């Protein structure tokens, strides 16, 4: 590796979004021995925007940030150190909530950082463990370094994918024998979605993106993401069960007999309702426990209302992500193509 390392920072954004804060944070980073160029690209399709910048970039490594990412000063040096291993193609770290977060945004951060909400994906939102090999589940595109030669060799992001374009790319990288590295010391700080409506839309978008990714890059290990979809379907069928129970007259027919299988089959809606009765109380207990744990981990001030909202937010992550998967299924019926526009700019930092 040469004494001076070339690094290209790429920040896609919407036309109306300011980049002043992003540039200020870049200027505060430890850049000794690093020749830094910045690409900003406004537009309406981030995967296309990023690819346009990659084609123009001159750096040996590329650092992808979002316009609201606040990278910590040590990020560049820590990443370059890991890239000394030629098999390392991707380096990243967590996306943490800003220290100044208040209200429900603070609760969004607490929920996303909990494995009981998002499983191993929680490591994207908390700095945990040591430097280690990772998968696409632990790395996030708003804080991600990629070796440029690997992009040139394996191809860029799929432009028909957004979100989850980086997940498909990282799967491709691992299949080619390269390493992905997670460093909890490479951190950015961002604010979560500003309100509940935006948070739920984000969850649905992630679910839709994961399903679309599986249609172009199917992997058995990703079938685990169908569990929230089955959960959301299970809950959406609850009214059907209730109506069926009422119309069949079983609601008023007394207790179910356990004398024989034949007796049980006479009350299919009662059995269906029994499944809900068995499954929902443990689940409610789980989200109440998860909410109390998240509340305990939150830094002060912790409003009491958060203790009541957090269990609902855990439920929302499970249900609306699953709903997003079904949104992705319905999207297979749509042939509408998006008209993509972008405006690219390059500057030295």
C-alpha cells in the first residue's frame, strides 16, 4: 500500500437536502496520508447515484456515507489499517443514534439496537464486540468502505434494487472469496426517522427490499426474513378467524370436546382460535420484556411514557417489516419503471 492512500467519499442525497454538515464532519476527520475526494450526487435513485460516482472515482477505496451521517474522526485510519489484508473487500461499523436524541426518536434507536427486535442486524445500530469478519446483516451502507478494485472486478450495485442493493453486493463479494470486516470503532451518528409514520414506512421499505433482493439473489439463509412475514399474516388473519367463529356458531356451542380427533375436527375455527390463544400471550410477554430491557438501557432522561411505547415499537418492527415483505410480493405484479435523474459533483476535501 502506497504512503498516500486515495479515498473517494460518495454521498447520495435528494436535491433539497443540504450537505454542509457532512462536509464539515469530513474536514474534521484524521486524514493524514490520505488523499480525499468527495462526490455528491443528487437524484431519486440512490443505487444509480452511487454507481455514477463509482465510475468517476479515482480512489483505491470508497467510503459510502449518507448526507446526515456524522463520521467519527478515526474512521478513515481504522478502515485503511484493515484493508492491509488484500482479502478484505469491505469494512464497516455501526450507525449510532446521536447523543442529543429526545422523545420517540430515542426509542427508535433503542429498539433497532435490540437483537429481540431485529436479530443480528442489531449490530448495525450498536457498537458491540471486537473487530471481526461479518456478513451483510451487520454492515450498513451509510458507514461502509469498499475496495474499488473489487467493485471493478465484480460489478457495481444492482440498479434495480433499492434498498438492499448493498446486501446483494456483499453476498456477491463473499461468494467470490473476499472478507467483510466489522469494526465497532468505525462509527457514524445519525438521527432515526422523525416520527412514527416515517419509522413504519422505513420498516415496510426494508421488508420490501429484502424480498426483492431474494428474487434476484436467492439464498436459503435469507429465508429467516420470512418469519416476520408469516407473523404479520398470522395477525392479519385474526379477524377472519373471529368472523368464521361467529358465523359457524361455534362461539356459542360450549367447550370443545377432547374425546376424539373427530370431535376436534368439528370445530376448525375453535382450533384456529386456540392457536391464537396459545401463541399471543407468550409473544406479548416477550415484547413487554424486550421493552423493559430497552428502557433500562436508554440513557437519561427516560420519560415514563417510553416504558409503554417501547413494547408497541418492538411489535411494530416485527409486524411492519413482515408487511413490507408482502408489499414486495405484490410489487411483482407492477411493471412501472422509475424515471431516474441525478446530478453529480466532485470536490477535493
